[in-house]
C-alpha cells in the first residue's frame, strides 16, 4: 500500500509564499519520480514540477524561477516551495509518485491566491 498525503495549502495574498509537503508511507526513492501537479476548475491537471530518482528537476515554464521542488529522504517527504504567488496559481495541488507505469496520487491540497 502506497499513501501520499499533502499538506501546507492555504490562502495567501499575491506575492506571498507557501510550502507544500507530500509525506509518503514508504521510501520516496522507490518511486521513479515524484511530482506536483495542479488542477483548476474546468482545466486539465497539469504538471508543475518533478524530481526523478537521480535528482533531475523539471518545472513548468509558468512556475520556473518561483517554485522549487525538493525532497527529504529521512522524512520520506517531497516539498514544493512556492514564492511570488499570483492568482493564476490558484488550484488544487496534487502529489504524484510513479513506480514503472503505476501512478499514485495524493488527495490534494487547495492553494488560493487572492485576486
């Protein structure tokens, strides 16, 4: 059984910061990669940032330079540091892990940036 639990969402003013956490029930390095995705109402879920087992990072162009994905092996936790937030970042953020072709999803945490 693989469980991913997000936390850290909330509401902030434009320009504010939040850090999201994704706690895994097992060793995060068992995943080929882990990622943060987000979904706004009426839109498809989109990849925000990812980190693979070798430490390679990817970011969506819309968040590059503002968001940072990182991991803590001892805590089996992946983080998403979000700085300089804008209203367009408002969405439900989901943690995702991948083992081969299988995807594992957290339940999501809401991020709201006031407009």
